[in-house]
């Protein structure tokens, strides 16, 4: 199976594949942490000294507009980004603040009450303690 380069992938979505756009998309696609603009900027700035936070933000907006990324607002204080656009849920740990993807077995919702509405986006969020933080809490409680 032949893989498509990021540049060709961007072109196939009518996005001019500048060096900065390619690097931002590669970072986003390879990141499992659902990075913020700040995280992306900080990671790429040493390699691309001319990169600005505005460029990162504007590039992510283009990716969202073209349907190859999504913004997730799992916390009202920050917007994170995800290149995984298939339907899936997100879990945010209250303790470590990590955001995890999870598969959704039932990807349909009873939306009869929305008959006639045009649904543009759907996001599913869960909040709590991740397995790692939960185990640490249980260890402390045992002591």
C-alpha cells in the first residue's frame, strides 16, 4: 500500500502545502496529546524560528475549515486540536489533565428531537480520573 505524503494530502484538500503547514500537520497527526496552539508552537519553533503563534492558529483554522482536523473544547480554559476526525470520544483526567481518545461502540444518538436541524459537529466528552491517576490515588488510600 502506497502512503500519501503530507504535502499531497494537504493538496488533495485544497490546502497549499507550505513547509510550516506540512510541519504543523505532521506534528498534529503524530501527537496523541491533543495539543494546544502553545504546545505546537513551542515544539516546532526551534526547528522553524520564523514560526509565530498566529501562523499556528491560522493554519489550524484552515485545517478545521477543510475538515482534516477538529478543535476540541473539553475545558473552557483551552482549545486543543486533533487530526483524528473519525467519530470518537475524549476523556479528560481531572488530576493530570491529559486528554485521551476512546472508541465509541454506538456512534448513533437518538436525535429525533432535532428533526429538521442540520448537525454540523458532534463531540463526546467524559471527565474523571485516568487509570494511572486512579491507581496512584488507591495506593495513597491504602497507606
